[in-house]
């Protein structure tokens, strides 16, 4: 979808790319109003997602200028150079922003999971409450070392976990 940049002059493209990086770094995003005559809302959102993904991938993979230009082959050379110049100038800033996003995420990767639902029966008082608990077992690999993690959660804790995983999924999708 970066081909949508062809509708902009090189100066406008440069300005938009800087605003996309500003947004990636936690500052103000580009304003839709500035480009409403150029793109539909759907195209606008696709373009922002594509540019964000391009910057994240280029920095995350430490892509060369040639690799970035290959990804930008669908746009004019002046727009491609504008995108590349923003990437060159703000690479360290983007890297810091990406590291900030992943600091909260462990370096462990999930290999497999298993779950069971059971009632707490540890005492007469708890068993009479019929409190459902989820037993979640995660098989993880951390620094090439397999590790198992088992936890029991009540309904509230499970809802918090699901919310956290959905938020993490959104971040991962943005990085793609």
C-alpha cells in the first residue's frame, strides 16, 4: 500500500514519513485532516499501517538501503528517496521505540499450551463455593532452554490474561 505515496510530492512524502515515525516513537500521529482530500479513510489507514510496518521491519531486520528501495519499488523515485532519507535519519530513534515496546515482552517464546478447568476442592469451605479455576500449562523456550510454566487462575485473572494477550497481539500485528 506504500504505492499510495505516489500521490504526494517528495516534500509532502517526507513530512508524512516523519509524522509516522513520530507516532511510532510515541509522539503525535499524522493528522487525517491534512490528507482527507488525497486518500479515503480506508486508504489512509492502510498507508499508515504499511509505512509503520516498513519502518519497523527495516530497522528490526537492519535492512540495507537497497532492500528498502526494493520494498518501495511501486512508488516514484523521489518518494522512495524521501522514505529512505527519513529511515536513515531516524533509524536510532525507531530502534529505541521498538526496544521500548518489547521491553515488557520476555525473550521467551511459547512452544505449546494446555488447559484444564476444575473446581477448587482444597477445603470444605472452598468446595462449597464452586469456584471454577483454570489450570494453564505453558511450554516455553527461553534462550534455547525448554521451560514449563503452570498457573491456576480464577475468572477475573483469566479475563486479565486474555486482555493482555489481545493487546500484545495488536502490537505484533502493527510490527508486521
